[in-house]
C-alpha cells in the first residue's frame, strides 16, 4: 500500500521539475529576445543615417564589455559559493530535526525502525551455551560477570599469559631479570613473583591448580567450554592477577 501511495505522488513531482526547468528556458529566451531588439534597431537606424560602421563598433564593444562583466560576476559568485561550502565540515552530522528536510528525516527514521526489526528478528530466541563463545539474551537476568556477547574465550586466554609475563617482568628486580631474562614460562614467572612476595600468599596446591588449568585451556587445542572459562576467571581473581594483566 505504501509503495502505491509513493507512485501516486511521484507524478506531480516530475511535473513540477519539468515546469521548473521549462520556466528557466522560457525566461532566458524572452530575455534574449528583448536584448536583441535594441542592437538590431540601432543597426537599422545607423544604416539609414549612413553611420553604420561607427555604431556597429560601439554596439560590438558594448556587447563585449557586457559579456566580460557578466563572466566576472558569474565567476565571482561561483568562487564565493565554493568558499562558503568549504567552511562546512566534510563529515557533517545533523544533530537536530531541523537540520534535515522533513522527507529525508522521515525516511531515515523508517530505515532505523526496519533495521531494528531485522536485528531483533535475527537474534537467537534463547541463551546460547556453545563452547568457545559467550552469549546471553539482552533481557536475560542470568548474565554473569558483565561479559559482552560474542566474547571469544580463546582470545582472552591467549592474551592472558603474555600480559602477565610482561607485567611480572617489569616488577622483578634487576638481578632476577639478568639471571632469567624474558625467557621464562608463565609458570616460572608466577613462581618468581611468589618468591619475591609480589603476589598474595596462596597455597602451592591452589597455585598449581590455577597454572594447570590455564595451560590446559591454552595448549590443549580443544574448544573452551563456558564452565572451564568461568573457573579460570575464579582462579584469576583468587590470585589477584588482574594487576599484571591490565
């Protein structure tokens, strides 16, 4: 129904466009006709008075001066217009309804509503617990730890070790750095940080469990489940490693 209505209103717009263009052409022809009458009449009168050559030169010079003046005026107008257009930011973003025509604003809002409908229809109808990625419905009340939808568990695990090693290396004393350099594994870094009391006291069994769990997720080659990822986050918080991985 909407498309039929739009087709009905297209015809008057086309007629107005044609009328607008035709009116300019008609106005130009009339203006040219009125302007041509005067020089023609002057030439005829000069021919009768045997003064044709002088009057013809005057008329031609007048036309040349008029053409040059018109060209300068038109060029100045174009130059001033372009200068003002350049003052407008290229990435112009309308912020108010009055910044756009009513028709354009209506079409933009219509497109936004259609996009929102398509997005809502394309989202899953229920929570997804697929190994490797986190997803919860936006209106779900059981979203845990404020994780973003589409979070890839493997990306977090892959970057964790490098960030902890970088942070731990900066905190170690110069003698330890010279002795071991930056070739230590994550397990060795955590051990050195515990030896130098850079981590809160925890049992050896808890630390070993944490590192074993990390290495399992990092190097097993298997898709990380949601349960294993949340277990890793719990270990991560217990050992307060966030200061090294931030």
